[in-house]
C-alpha cells in the first residue's frame, strides 16, 4: 500500500486556528439548510438522468447497457473518462497530502498528468480500433480474449476476478468519502450517509447503464472543475501573506525526497490499465471524435490536478495545520465552508459527491459488465442467455459489488480514502497496463503471455505492498515492471501466435488508423 510520507510537525494551535474552527462549528442554521437543499437537488438530478436513460433505452440490449452503442460524443466521452478517474481523492486525499507534507507531493499530480496524456495519445486510438476489429468487443476481458481468438474463457474469468476485488476496494473509497462529507457538513450519521450514497449511485447505474453513467459523469466533471477553480482562487485573494506562513522549510522543497518523485511518476502508469477509464476509449463514435475527446480530456485533467495541488498549498496557508483536517482529509471542505455562503458552498461541496459518484458508478458498471458478459454468459449459460437476461444479471452484480464496497467502507480499519484508492489503482495498473500495451503494440504477444502478465503484475503489486512498503516506493512501479517482464518472457517461451491471430493484428494495423 502506497503510504504518503507525512512529516509529523508539532505546530502550536494559535489563535487563528481556534477562531477558524469556531467559525465552522457555529455555522448558522440557514447556511446549513441551504447546503442541504443544494445537496438534495443535485442528487435528484442524478437519479433523474438514470430514469431518463432507463425509459429511452429500455428496449436496448447488452451493448446498449454496457457500452452505449459506441455513440459517445467528444465532450461526454472526455469528461466522463476524466471524472470517472478523478474520484473524491482528488478533492480530499491529494490536496490534504500536499497540505500536510508539502509540495513534494505534487509529483503525484505530475505523474498522473503525464500518464493520462500518454494514454489518450498512444493507447486510445489503437484500442478503440482494435476492439472493433476483435469481434466488436464491449469489455476489456472480451477484447483480450478476442485479441487472441481464444476459445478458452479462463482469461475472461481471471480478469473478472481481479475486477471484483479491485473495484470493491475502489468503490469503497468513494462511498467512504460521501459518508465523511455528509457527516461533516450536515451532521448526518456517517453510516447512514454511506447507505444513502450507495442507494443513489446504484439507482442511476442500475437503471440507465453506460449512457446514464457517462452523462452523469459529464455534468459532474463540469461541477468538479468549477469547484476546484473557485476554491483556491477565492482563498488566494483572501490571504494575508504578512501573517500567514508555514513553519517548516521542507514544505516548499519539491526535491526533498527522491522516493516521492519516483513514486509520484509511477502513478501515471496506472492509466494504461484502468478498465473504467479505457472503456471510454472503446465507446467513442469514431477516430475523429476520439482526437477531439483527447484534447478536451487532457486539458480538463491537467487543470484538475493543478488546482488540487493549489488547494493543498493555499489551504495550509489559510487554515494552518490541523490534525483533524489531516486525518479526515478535509482541507477542501474546510476551505469552501470558510469562504462561501451556504447555497454556494453547498454547490461546491457537491463536487465531492460528484467526484465520488462519478467514479463509483463507472467502477460498478465495469465490474458488472465483466462478470455478466465474460463469466455468466459464456460459462454458466453457454452463450444462450438473452439480452434481457444479461441486463438483469448485470444489474444484480451492481447490487452485489455495491454491497461489498459498503461493508468495506463502513469498517473503521479500512484505511483512508487515499489509501484505498492507491491499493486499487496499483492492482489495476500492474495487472492490466503492461498487457493492454503489449496487446496493442506487439504482434508477437500471446494468450499465455497475457494471462501470466495479469497474474504476475497483480501478485507483485500486492506482495510489494505487504512486505516492502517500508522502502517508500509505490507498489505500482515494481508491479508494472514485473508484469511487463513476465508477459514478455512467457510470450517468447510459448511460441509464435497462430496464423489467424497474426492476420487479425495485421488487418487491424497494416495501415494507418484514420477513420
């Protein structure tokens, strides 16, 4: 598990911190009521989108529910990919890491920005094209099996198993964030708040499928960007730089720890194997639309990561150091409530809900599609399941994974939001990143190499987090390297792919992708 190195600084709680905490605790009832009303309106709007697409697509089939018929436009696809990536950790975990440990944590943002850009430029065009050529695959496990014209379904089953475990952890982070938000803002019991979050997320995912998820993510992406722009800019203008300083020299040193730099850039490797993000590449209507989406998505993500770092830095100057803010990852929440009136703060704080929900819904749908289309249909029903049956199996899987994620999130020993995200991110990146890249760029890649790479990458990531976390290197880096080497060596040892597999690859990439 990736552990952000927090320098435990014993700062005296001065008058400024006492006054700020008193302001937040004594927030007028009218302002709290305004925040609650905004939250309710926002949640109703999200459910309304799910109902709309349920009515519109009620006669659609498996491809409609899980991939939206490959009809996503550039703006929806780009912001959906971005917001499904940037869960509540970008508003709570990452800013608080910078707030507590200093600008050395900005390397996470730098690594993510580079990784996201590279995935759109190098991975997205080939994956979108090859997934169509490979029997019009609608899930990542299907694509990997069809890429090798495999008759065995065990690779799909292996992928689905990894999905179930990692997505349960990932979704738990989003549910936990919703619980903290409702508890801190409106005083709602954290356990009850997590139940409410699960019901809302499951509601519109269950009803509307991929289209509902993408459109809710689109609106949530706009809200996240607006909130992360407003909070640090307004706080910056309200700073009194003559009195507000940070009492540690290391806070401003980005090169204080080489391990933080290496681990920060390692985060970017995760994008190459993140199923709920790269599935957006497959859903885009055309290659031309994909290029537009890339520009929009990269710009959005870079801005989000930049503002996340600014929130942490300005939050430290504005709020001073507080152990409560640090331990509960509250720097964004505290900053917004201190600066803005009730209705506006409620809107900005809804961005935390947006970030949490936009990621959880995508994760639930990706895991659901893998288990329904790649396990239930070919193994238990021998490809005899009707579209309607698969839709309901997918919906039931959504309920099961959401329930498991809720149980994990409600466990006090589950860890922080950032910690949960880092675990799931590492497993996905190490297991699928090397395999997806090799499948797209290496003609000689084999089925055995792909299976070995998934197992080797996931195992290396988990073992490193358990036994080597004390070395201070994020487990995704060694997991990715080992997964890549295992996939490469097993492919070389297992002989050439069949002529049919080679012809499929040549047919897909013998000429430049332009359509």
